[in-house]
């Protein structure tokens, strides 16, 4: 039996989302579309959000960039779709605190998202991992 370390497992989760991104593509119709980038490494992201009242019923992204930014965006779309605005905001803030080293990240709350914690070892890449999350927070402020 081959055993993987936790770091190896986390890398596999990130690579899986990079190679096979979830919710990638335009979302039409959408209520909010935001375009953001990370000039430090050239990551580009377009985020599409669709609301039904306070519920985030649709979320998708397009973009190009490093494996960390694209995998993080993919993981984000899976995790926040179906949440209400308050829950999605809390999730994004929790990820930001985890990436800042302010909290360990609760696997029960975050699931596979804790795999992003490995990025903390590479401070220059934290902005890559947070591009989608920061864009989401901006988009949540624009609930119609």
C-alpha cells in the first residue's frame, strides 16, 4: 500500500482542480461580472455571479494564470455555489485568515480548501491563491 503525505495529497487536489477546473466558462445570464488580475505574476480572472435574492445560485470563472490561482478559483466556485451571501462572505474571510496564518483552517468547514494552506510556505504565491476569493468578496458587495 502506498501512503501519501498530507502535502502530497494537497498538491494532488490543487493539480486536479488546475487540470480539470470546475465551473470554468461564462455564466449567462449573470448579475455580476468582475475582471481582476494579479500584476505580480500575470494571473487574470473574470468572475460571474448569479443571485436569487441573497442566495448565490450560480458562480463561474474564466481566466488564465498559474496553477495556484486557477485551482483556487475552481475550488472556490464549488464551495460557495448555493450559499447565501453571508455564508459565502464568511467562507472567503476564513480562507483569507487561513492564508494570513491567523487561523489553521478547519477541515470540517473548509474541506479540500485546506489544501491551499500549503501555499503559505510561498508568500509570493498567496496573492495568486486569493485572487478569486478577493474578487468574490467584491462581487458579494454588488448583490442586486
